[in-house]
């Protein structure tokens, strides 16, 4: 029996992903007859301070890095951007060949390979817990692991990897902050209150936290 695609006809779906990364979700909603409502709750900004990235590149060049874990497409893009700003982008791709590269999921892996970085491992579960399980299955212990990511990321993965005997360094290559467009947040709260939004799509815990902050601030302004 062939299953029909679930229709979203007449439904308005709020998409909370950063605007530049929402295209695929918007397309899926519209293909099913729905209307997308863009309400980004995360704004991605590269770090101005490149000292941590520079230290990471130096560690790579010195052969002191065993594993590199990429947690998102943003992590890949901003790591490469930092390397380009420091003039070591070509060297980075060469030195990464000497490490084990892990992508949290297929989209991150695709972004890496699009930029000439071969992925060695992708966990079965596309989460921090999935990465931990993957490394445990590989009996990874006593290794040096670097994680290029956002400075707002929760610390649990690094803590758990250290707990099983590894040295872990987080390299903050970008920031995930609340968007500055307050007018959009106020409009969203008003539309939500007027039952003009049928569902909301979240893709990260930080997106949920920022959503609650934006909504709370806008609600207080209106009262």
C-alpha cells in the first residue's frame, strides 16, 4: 500500500532555523501545501577573536590532534572561514588528513566533503549522545579530541568524553545569539496569540531557549 504524503494544506508552520538555513524546510512545507512563517530564533556570527582557532591549527600542524568532531554545517563553514582569515585554509585540509574526522550527521558530512574534507565516521544517532556512543564503540581512550563549535553549545559531550579518559578541547569558531529584530518577535507573538500559526518547528535546544526568551520579552513589552 502506497502512503500519501501528509498534507499541510491551510496550515501555517513557523520555522525557527536561521534564515539562510531554512530553505529546505520551507520547500518541504510548501510542497505539502502549507505556508511557512519564518521566525529565526538563532543568528549565526563568526568569532572575531581567532586565537582559539589559531591554537587548534597549530596543534594540527604539530600532530597533536587525534580526532576532530564537527557538530554542524555552521561549524564547518566558520572553521574554514577562520582558516581563510588566518591564511592556512590549504594547510588545514592537509593536516586534517592525519586525524579521524567525525561528522554529527549527513548534512555536516556533505558540507565537509564539499570542501575537500573526507569524513571518517558518522554516528548512527545524529546527536551528541550518538557521537559519544560511536567513540565508545571505537574504544577511544587517551586521545586528544578537538570540537570546533559555537560558544553557546552545552558542555555535556566534552565532559563525557573527558570522563572516559580523553583530552578534549572545544574551539569556538562562531556564536549563536538571539536575533536583534525585535519587531519580528513582537509580530510573531501577536500572530501566535491570534491563532494564525498552527505549528512550530524547532531543530535545536538553543533554538527553543531563544524562542522562549524572544517570546517572553515581546509579551512583556505589550503588557
